[in-house]
C-alpha cells in the first residue's frame, strides 16, 4: 500500500486452454479510511430469497469492467450467448453485500 511497484503472479489453474483468449486485469486502489471503523467487520451474509420484480431491458451490459454500466437495485433481463461476457457495475458500501440469481 506504500510500495512504488506491485508484483502480480497469475497462474492458469482453470483446466482449460486459454492461449490467445483476451484477459483483463483491473486493479483498484482505494484511499485509506480517514479513521478506523467504529463497527466490527461485517458478518458473512446469509442468503435471503429474492422475489424478482418487473425486469427492465433498458440496460446495455458492458464486456469488461472498463465499460460496464453502473446499475441500481432492481431486476434486469439480459440475453447472453455461450462464450459471451456481460458485465454490470454494482456499487457497494462498507458492510453491504450483493445477492444475485
């Protein structure tokens, strides 16, 4: 967090051939907290059953973190084909978690 260089090691352990496949590595550096949190770290979230609402098709998903649209809480309908990647940005704050189905 104070080094001039960061070294990253990536191992291919998924068991499939990836030669020639595009890869994106996104690195985010968050600023340090102004002061220590006054609460305990969040507990592991428990699954809560979701009731989908009326889906919107107004969102066009991105293909990577670099062009992912930021979406709000809600229900989204997306069509996806085998081998296709679709990415949505979902901002979370300290103590929040994400559920998707």
